[in-house]
C-alpha cells in the first residue's frame, strides 16, 4: 500500500466520521432545543472546521514535496489554533446564549471520534510493524519478510 493511498484512505475515513458525528451532535442539540441547540451547533461546527483542516492536510500530496512535509503538519496545527482563537473571540460576546456543556460535549465527540479514526487508520497502514518476533526476540516487519 502506498503512502499516498494510506493518507487518502485516512482522509476519506476522517471526513465521513467528522460529518457523521457533526450531524449526530447537531441533531441531539436540535432535539434538546434552546441554548442546547446553540451550544451543540457551535461545538459541532467547530469540530467540523477542524476536521476539514485535518482532511486537507491529509490530501496534500506530500510525497511530491518531501521537504515541505513537516511544514504541512505545522500549517495544519497553526490553522487549528487560529480557528480556536476565532471561536473564542466570536463566542465570547454570546456565551450567555449557549449551553457550555453542549458546546464542549459536541466538540469533544467530533474531535475524539476523528482523532481515533485518524490514528487507527494511519497506524494500520503498510508501514505498521506486524508485531512478530524473529529468532533473536526482536520485532520484525512482516511486509519485509513477505518480500524475501
């Protein structure tokens, strides 16, 4: 499995997961109504924007620009920091109109699900060690053994 395929597969999984959890959180907030709806809306919307940044970073063909790959990680992190600063500034004046528990709950649900899917998907790629031990008790890479 190529690295490009692994990152694109992960981006697809992250996008679907983020979209699904955003929809679930917004639906739960809408059913609760009032300030819960506003809190869930802003929390899940923030999670969706951060998911979009993650997906964008995963879709860039970094193998074409290997010297910029570490810059991509920092750009993704910087974008996420800017989004969070923007959310704090936007919601600062309106904090009385939303339920903070719903905001943080929706945000945490989206981000936790996206992070778990991203880590598991990237960790299950072709570069992941097999966990097998060789005769000396050292870990071996199954894919390297299969090629020999």
